[in-house]
């Protein structure tokens, strides 16, 4: 099993344990969104998990493309 496949296999477990981006503190979301909006150029979200923060980054900047596994695990 590839590393990507192994992470994909556990994504739903991660979401079940940690919830959704909407469950994070609104101040955290606002801080990340402000950073996103103030950052020129391209952003790379090289974190872990099912892509909760990647979706927040993408919602403000359509040129950010989530990894294919994000779209596979989060409709």
C-alpha cells in the first residue's frame, strides 16, 4: 500500500475523531483566512489529515488545488 493510499484509508477516521472545519474556533478560521488573503503568490498546504484547512484556503483562492485524495474523501 502506498503512503497516499494509507492516509486516504484513515481519512474518515480522522474526520470522525476531530470533526469538521466548522467545529474549529472562528478566531482560528479568521486568522488563517486573513493570512491567506494577505499572502501573495501560491500557497502550499503540506499538512496532514483530510484537508480541512486546505478547503478553507481553497475557498478564498480558487487557484489552490487540493490533492486528489481530498476530493476522494471529502465531497
